[in-house]
C-alpha cells in the first residue's frame, strides 16, 4: 500500500505503487517471492500507464472494459474480480 495526497489521481499514484512492488519483489532481495506480471484494471487506468509498466517493469496491465453494445447490468468476469478485491 502507498499513501498519497488526495490531489494525486489513482492512475498517477499507480506508478509509485508498482515501483514499490517491483523493488520489494526483486529476485536479488528474496528468492521466495514471485514477480507481479499481469494486472487487471478498469478503464480509469488506460493510457500511458499501460505502456510504461510494460517496459521497465515487464508487467502487463490488462484494461477490463464492458462489451460493445452492452445495455443494462451484466457481470464482466475480470471486472468483477477487480471490484470484489477492492470491496
């Protein structure tokens, strides 16, 4: 967990969180920890963050979106996982 001021947008604060996570999981520090390779996020995290995480951290951020043409409520499998985790 990283605590940031309220004026920092979630997607901007995510860079710091991912860097912290990356440094704590570095293989030279611990051989028992696994690296975070794949993350799921909602549309608010789309954009430059996805490209940034791919290069220095070798982490894939998959943006979970609702299907095109969806009307009304429907459970979106990966988004449900994200929301359940945050709840």
